[in-house]
C-alpha cells in the first residue's frame, strides 16, 4: 500500500526492495497545468546522489514551470528508500515500480522520464520499455562503469544536455556516442559548465525549458 504523506513529509511508494521514498510536486502556481507527469531520476547513490540533488531539483522545477507534475524518488538504499545499491540493475525495477504507480494514480497524464548522470543511464535504459512520451538525459555517464552500447535507441522526443567542462563524464565521449547513434537526440551543449552545473543552474533551467517546449501536451 501507499503511505499517504502529511504536508511537508515524504511520500512512500511500494517497491521491489521495500518502500521507495518519493516527492510528488504539482505544477507551479502561476502556470497552466498540463496533462503531464515527469519522473526525475537522481545521480549515483554511492557518491551521495539523492532526489534532493540540486541538478535534479532544478530540472524538476523547470518542468513544473512548463506545467508538468514532477515525481522525484530515491533509488534503493538512498535516503529513506529501503534496499541496497545494485549498480543500475535493481534500480531499473525501482523505476518500473515508480512508473507503474504514476500511471495508476495519474492515468490521464503523459509520462516523461528525466535523469541526471546515473539517473540518465537508468531512465535511458527503460525509456522504450516504459513507453515514455519524452526523455531528458542530463550528463549521461557515457564511458564510465555502464554499458551504453546495448541500450535500445529511444524513438520518442529526446533531449541531451551536456556541459563542455564536465570533470566526471567525458563530454567528448558523450558527443561521440551520440554521433554514432542511428537516431540522434536533440543535443544542448553548455559551454564552461561542470558536471554539477556549478554557477550554471539557472542556465540549465532555461535550457531545459527551451528544449522541451515544442513537446508539451496542450494544457
């Protein structure tokens, strides 16, 4: 069962490794709501990544400013989510469970997937299976510990945002990977931008809003 949250308390969803801590936020008050729910995935838990990461929260904010409802959650072993880190495999099941909950509770809304770093890898792996209406990948960790070569190429609208001065993910590896894809995403390169978008969060916000504006469902 889902535990109903009190105000300012987390939402807990049922997951394959135990409860999943989540946060469901409505569109910003001054914009018209759209039939859209965006699930935003966080960076590597073993390096401190959670749903409260500043890139994740800024991405979610930008989407809410576009009229979307956003659903952030902690992968297994992060925050108050139960279970242990599973190097991207068990985390697929976490995202499957979160998406199933979202579709059950919000049947009239399109589902978008978004992710930052490790979260970009997990959401990319499931974009086709979960029939996401759009995909947003921020600093996908190409060239690190995970294999991108066997991932099904998304067929939905797909935005990749990458900093040119990323010190954790090699930007050139990301660009080479994209260039080799049979279907390429919309790529936004951000100059002088590090992995965690230090001093560039507002630029990220604007880039994301601009990048997805043509994909938004009618309000």
